[in-house]
C-alpha cells in the first residue's frame, strides 16, 4: 500500500511539473508577443535585451582565452567570411592568438588580395602576406548590397565595439567606473544573443493599427535585433557546422560564444595590455595620493593653526 502511494505521488508530481512548465512556456510566449507589440508601436528595439554572459576577458583582470579565439577565427573563416569583411584587421596580428610567424604566413597565403597597378598600369591579384588585411568577399559595397537583398553585410572589424545595447539606470553609471563596474561586454553579449535568438514569431503580435504582425518577406524574426523585429541575415550557423579539433562541443551556443569572443579581440586586440596599464596607473595614483597627503601633513605640522 505504501509503495502504491509512493508511485502515485511521484506520478502526480511529474504531471504537476509538466503542467507548470507548460504554463510557464505559455506565459513566456505571451510575454514576448506583448513586448514585441510594444516595441513595434514605439519603435524601440531590441524587443529583448541581451543576456549578460560570462567572458574570460571581463573585469579589470580579464584575459582572452586563446583557444577560444582560435576557434572563433575558424568560424569566421569557414562561415562569416563568405559575406562579411574584416578590413581593419591584418593577418600579422594573428600572432596574438598564439600562432607562430610561419603559421601566420601560411594562413595569409590562403587568401588573394588585389594589388597594383603594375608596370602596365593594371591591377592584379596575388597571395596575401602577413602585412595585408583580411580581404572583402565583394569588390565593392554596391556588389555586397546587390548580393544580399539590398543590404550590405557590415564589416566585422569593430563590430563588437559598434554593437551592443546600453544598460539602463543605474547600471550605466556604475559601468563608467572601471574598478567597480567597467562593463564593456555589451558587444559580445549582443552578438551572442543575436546568433542564438532566431525563432518563430509568437502568435499575438500586433501592428500599431491593430492588425496581426507578419514577418516581412525575406527577413527572419529575432527579438534581440537592435534595429527591428527581424533582419535579412538568415541564421548563419547551426550545430555541427564547424569541426573543432580540440574536442570542444560543436553546438550553436559554443559557436556563438567563440565568434563573439573573437570579434571582441578583433575590435580590441590590446585589451589585456590596456587593462594592465590601467591597473598600474591606478596603483600609481593611489601611492601618489598617499605621498601628497603625508607631505601636506608633514609640512603643515610645523605651522601654527
């Protein structure tokens, strides 16, 4: 009898848990529709703010994970470079990812760049060398736009610094204080959220005139997109699309984290040096302040007040 009651109790708990999860999912579905309707009416995007992820380079003592950066470079080369340029990043800076000079030369030689004019006044192509920058997959912006439905894919050199959603009050004030806050991961958070945020639009989204919202043809719904409810870029990457050699999980989540970290490095390759310099400056200012105080105390201690 006791065993029967135990089994019945477990079954009831499982059913209740499933019901609760279903209700929570339905509430989340309705909440997203409500937020999307409000965003469309007010023209305020994104619909959802990016989640604050944990990054190795965050904080005053943060450092890049070179293994992660190398995986991110692999994703850029095999996926992103088909549409996105990275014109401000030279191949020689890849030594900062842990590659040797010979490896960088070999990597650069896999690309072709335009050079010239030659003695005949004509442009020509040659294999890239470490001093060259990552070439664009398109000859010009017009060609890039024509190949992508009228919207040229953005250059990725500074994408992690150019993108990002500011945090509201009072967080944005704290973020300006390096030692206390110093939140500078808004770009990687946004890129990660965007890459993992593609989904079907929930039912119940309304236009300002009360009609049902429909995703514009040729676009894809993403509540984390900073400019609208949807964007023309289709989901660029999926599970097992890029092969990792170090055994790291080949999932969309991991891919998104790796490319986001790589783009942060591309935008700020000297981040670690800047943080070390900033920390030394703060120590110097603290010691200098103490010395000034002791000097003032020593000088004025001999004077009558």
